[in-house]
C-alpha cells in the first residue's frame, strides 16, 4: 500500500501516532529530503527500519517505477515531504496517479496543513475557498493571476517566498486595490509564528520593510457590487455570524452606491423586532 503522511510544519508535537507508527514500520520511506525525515524520526524517538529513498521534484519521475513495483509486491511505501501534506504543492501526485492507474491501494494519514491552518487563523470568511499553490514569480504573470481574483467570491489561499512577499502584495494592491482584506501567515506552528491581518494596502506597507520565514497568504473573496443596501443584508449577517462586529461588516461590504450608514440601518430594520 502507498501511504501518504502529513508531517509537522514546525512543531514535532503535531506528529500523529499513526505517523510515528508508519515511520517505524514502513518497508520503504520515500522522502522529499531524507536528512530532514531522519531528523524528524530522531526527534520523535522513532527508528526507521525500512529503506529510505529520496523523492523530490528532480527525481520524482525516475523513482516512480520502483516505488509502484514495491507496492505491487505487497510492501508498504510511506511518502512524506518536508512539511505538511504530500501532493499539496509538494511531490506526490504523480506517484498517487501511478498507483491508482495500476489499481493499487492508496491511503492517507491526515495531519498538519498550512492551507487549512492559515484559513482558520485568517479571521476572514472562509466557508468557501480556493487554493492556488505558489503565486507566479514574474510580475506580469502575477498581476494576471490577481486579475482572475477580481470577481472571485471565494477566499483564496496561496504560498509565497519571503523575498517576494513585498512585490506580491504591491501587485495585489495595484490590481485589486488597497482595501481588499487579507492575512499573511508567517512561520505557522513555529516559535516565531506571526499572523498579520488587515487591508492589502496595510499589509503591503508592512511587507515593504522585509519579511522572513515560510509564508501563506489568505485573500478575502470579492464582494459583489450593489446599489441597494437590501441586497447586502444577508452578506452582512453572514459576516456577523462568523464573529465580526456589525459596524465592521457594514464597512467591509459597503460598496458601489451604498454607504456604511445606509447598510447599517437596513440591517437593523430587517432584524425581527423584540417585544
């Protein structure tokens, strides 16, 4: 069986017991970085008894036949990456696809994920979201990427390299404007974890001073333009239900020809009266 296993993003205490057991018993451990996987096992007090092979981007295709054959022969193959879940912007999906194509069993040991952790910590409405991997590196492509999010109603989460965060957020401001809300999550689960929340304009100014560490960005979904406050009442109440203050929700959703005051009064008028 092929076993995909999520590994801690920083704090080894996040490792599941199932991951510990799998590291100790798997016949083959395919690791994005064999040194980091051995360090993880050592930190967990686990001895890896199986064969350890590297499985990173440059060797992924070459390793596929041997690993598929190992699963076919009845061996347990454990796939781990440096941090988080294999296949999510990390090596893995090609091996999963190859095993599926060969009608071989595949399972997963769930655990840490920067995507869901950042969404939960963002403080933004994230009932619906999309994940876009890493933002494009080149400015032109990056701005076209943000163009596709102008009217995207779902929250969008993506990864970014620390040395590109400032340029990335500046491009987001250029395309989406300074008032779209977002959160920049840095060093999730690690000692210096930091979550910066605010408008794109505020976050771009903060990032201009320099940012370090592994970065996950959550961008709020686009708000539909409306000219009648009644059209926005349900959206306001949804934000309030998620924990936002009524005044803040009205300020965020007041767009087009609707003022914050008009929207605030419309929401109050629409609520059931209390005798």
